[in-house]
C-alpha cells in the first residue's frame, strides 16, 4: 500500500511547521514516546525513523502489534475517545515525530480537506493491514508470517523502495511479531539467507525474491 501524497499537498511540510498544538521531537533508539496506560491526548506523525507499538498483558507477556515508518500516524485512538494508551510506542531507530494535540488535530480535520483526505487514507490502509494480519495469523505458517514481516519492514512495494536495508531488529522482536520462538526465527532466517532471499552486509538486506515464500511457500 503506497503512501502517495495528495497532489499539491505535502503532509510532512504541513505538519512540521511550528503552530499552536504541534511540536517536533527527536527520540533515541528504544526511547519511549508514550507508554501503555499513559493519557491519550495527542496524535503523532513519523517524520523519519521507525516506531514499534508493543502491548503488555496483565500476565507480563508482550507482543509487537505494529511497526511504523515515515509518513505513518500513530496514537490516533485519542480521537475516538480512548482515554489512555493501549500500547507502548518506542523508537526502533532514532526517530523524529510531530506531536499534534487532540484538539489541534480535530481542528485540522475540520478545516483542511486535503489533510483529512490524507489522514483517512492512513486509517483505511491501517484497517486493511489489521485485517491482513488477522488472516496471516489464522491461516499462514510461521515461515510465511516471517517473510511478510520482513517485506513490510522493508516497505516493499512502497514508492522508491527496492531491496533496501532495514533497521536492526532482534530475533526476539521478530518472534513476538510472528508469534513463534526465537530458535524458529533463527532457523528461518538462516534458510532465507542460504536461498539468497536476504543477506547480511552492513545491515539486513531484503530482496524482492523473498516474495517467493509468500507465493509458493
């Protein structure tokens, strides 16, 4: 799902302009932007870097529910009356995010039709992603789920993305996303490397040939 901007409208430039209710902040890798249980009072837009959303159960079990990149919004639950954060957002890399206060965001959605269009496109794309994740968990093998996660991290199919290097992601995090164990992730990653689908060379390179796992695996 591409993130093509509405013609004549640059969401990044629009949001990063200093105005009431908006601020730009930088976070280090692993630094928390907001934690599960914090008051939900703002929406965030990723200017650069990648964000991980993690949920922790009452029993202390954690699960990665989303990994987001430049052009994505997160924390939008506050607009639907969500009083507290349902997940923890933290940087997978160094990140720069724009914080838009809840009331300021509501004002933007009322006043700027092109911005509303851009935001609604994000919500629809996120909804499709959630449905795809559910189908993936119900019907696909752990190997296929890992292949899909890696392709999503590489933003495969996004405009300008071809066989990129993805940020360093631990096998523990991949195991949480896929719903399997770290030894199984290690086994699949070694298999993908031997088949030439991925390579380690100054980072993890994802090749488009990894699609073969989804199509024929």
